[in-house]
């Protein structure tokens, strides 16, 4: 059973980027945690990051066409708050979608309060820090079991 984890812009800079807000872990370390967690839950994980909106749209479209993933976890970074294109692509996807944020955007600047992902998400995980990725995987396991 495969789970796709997509990361949007600037998440490749974790570890360097505002560690007081996003934590000290790098994206590579988070990916390693996800692989371990997924294995313990009986999943395989495909973990990707892009700074480009179109590439994220392409990956979501591929997942919709090829139907090779059972669920999507997406931290769209700043595109969460701006991207109608990601919203439209996610609408095509007929699998559970977990919206993920390291921080809690609703408790931050006003421009982060809108999410174009949220209306399409089965659930949202936010404010758990880098550990949120593993929380999202656990949530996927619950959703896929039920
Ligand atoms: C990550 C980002 O890059 C921001 O643009 C979002 C999100 C919040 C996070 O908390 O993971 O506003």
C-alpha cells in the first residue's frame, strides 16, 4: 500500500529556514522518519518536494491517472494559501487527502489563514512540528482501516 507525500516550496530549506518556527530537522531527516514510520504501519511511502506549482500539479494528476497511491499527504507550503491550480488538481484525486502543516497557520499571519487545500482534505494535521508527518501517517492508517 503506497502513500504519496508531497512537499511544496521552501520545505527543502528546513533545518536552515526559521528553525525557531519550523524546527531543526531537515527534510531528508523527516523523510527518513516517514519511511520508518510507514514501514511500521505496513505502508510504502513516496516522498517528494518541489518549489514549482506546476510540478506539484503534475504529480497530483499522475496520481489521479495512475491510481497507484492509497492516500496523499500534502504540505503545500505557501501554495496552500494561494493555489487554485492545486485545489483544482486535488479535486480530481479520488483518495483520502491529508493536509499537513508543521506550524499552525491559523495562529500565524492573516494571509496564512486561508487554505485552498482544506475544503478537499479528509483531515488537517497542523501545529505538531516536524513530528506532524508521522502523525499524518498514523491518521492515514486510521482512515484506510475504516
Ligand atoms: C509551511 C510553509 O512553507 C508556509 O508557507 C505555510 C507551512 C505553513 C507549515 O507550517 O508547514 O504558511
